[in-house]
C-alpha cells in the first residue's frame, strides 16, 4: 500500500493524474516486461534482416520469394497486398517478425525492388503465430492468407504518419531533463504510457501509444545530475500485453466511428 500511496501523491503533485493509466500511477517496472525491450532484441533482429536482404535478391518471380523464406525457416503469416506490381508479406521466425515488400515489374513479372522492414502493424494471424499458435490449414497458402482488409496492416501505408510522430517525439523529448519531465511531456503530446519496461536510476524505458501508433522511449540518465544524456525513440516491435490492448481499443473506437 505504501508504494501506491507514494506514487499517487507524486502524480497529483505533477498535475496530470487525470490522464494517467493504472500502470502509470504505480510507475511499474516489471521484471517480466523487460523481455519486451527493443534493446534486448535489436541485435538478433538486425542479423535476421541482413540475412533476408542478402537472400531475397531482386530479379526473381513471385514464387521464388515464398520458397526462399520457407527455406530460411520463416513462416508467411499474412499477405497484405497481392497485386501484379506489388506483393507484401508478413513473416515470422521465433520471436522475430518482418514485413517483406516486393515491387514487381509488370512486363517481366520479376522483382525490381525488395525491402525488408520492421513489422509494426501486425495482422491478427501474425500475432497468433508470435504467441505460439499455429495457422489453420486454410491459412498456409498465399490465397488463404490474403484478404483485402489486410492492407490496413501494411507498414508502407502507415510509414509517413509514424515517421511524423517520431519526429515530433524526437523534437520534444530533449536531453538534459530529469525523469518527471518525460512523463509530463508524453502526456502533453497525447500519448498513453502503456508499459514501463525498465525504471532504474540510470535508465528508463517506456512503451507509449497514441491512436494506431506505438513507440518505445529509451532514456539514459547521467548518474550524478540525474538528467538525460540520451533519448531514443524506437519502433516498439516487441510489445507488452497492455500496449497491444490499448492499440486494440483505439482500433475498435476508430472502426465504431465509421
């Protein structure tokens, strides 16, 4: 009880209790949530991206890419686009996921560009596989995985909005401030803190949500001054349950308005 009372008292003093979530009020630093830290996963993810970029060479027909992905141990979990000139896959291997974007030349039917990118807007089937569930038999082909509504999960379609949000965060979350400043600034910008993955004197990590966008905020603090000497705004690919729930609530609200 003491911890809760202290946290709430601090929140009132900072003047934004009305906007805080339960996780915010507790200032929770769950050791379990540390597994969602992008810093912990980034090395493996980058190595996987390098392998995919190397193996998924341009100049091949569509069928080559699914075969190559399966040979590399990846499972295709969503087909977001399947057009004569553009094909987009979501793929999973272990706890790693990527979006594979293929531009197809209409005349030769061969790939003229291959991009391996972060998969931030995951399809439901991708989330299921990441949670350890298997795809149904009918979902194991491109035809079974493709639905017109899957285009809403395309990172290419969301990229400009996500990048604009990142630029605003980078601009607003300036270094040289003490820890309370960053919570206040995030709430002022309309973000909900959905997970505290780490809360140490020298390092704090938040997952945040606004609309359909999510970011990971990683802040390094100088031990003597207690002020930030580094602030990173990351992709938040490995999300806590609370973050996914907040994104789902926002998605449901948006669909209800249509």
